[in-house]
C-alpha cells in the first residue's frame, strides 16, 4: 500500500477521485490513527456518497471506538447507496453489520 504522503499527493492531483481517499483512510486505520481515518471517511462519505466500498470500513471503525449510533447511521447510508448501485454483496455485508449493532 502506498504511504500516507503518496496518497495525499495523489489526492491533490485527483481531488474528484474517491479511491485515493478510501486508500488514505485505510492506511491511516492500519497505522492506528483512528481519529484521522475517521475524518477522511467522513469527508469521503460527504463528497462521494455513491462510493459503496467506504461504508463497511467506516462503520466498523466507528463501532470500534464506541460510536455505535454513528456507525448505525453510516450503515444505513451504505445500505441505501448499495441498493441504488445494485451491489447486493455490499448490501448484505452492511445488513449483517446493522443486525449486530
């Protein structure tokens, strides 16, 4: 995985692309920089709500830091996005997470 700095440079060059932001959030998560990762996930969701892959990881992080109500809201938004995109697999994963919250 590219470094945080590399991802930030790529984001600066391609600000309308959701994937580099998603990669940045995951890299920050992997580095256990939860607050920063959650900020990136929140911005990603605000700017690219149709980008379905983000929702599961975002909600899992929120749940891990004890923000269950926020996790539930992210999951519900993700289910709506997955339904709209016709992504049954992602929807099923999100519904499973919702049932466990």
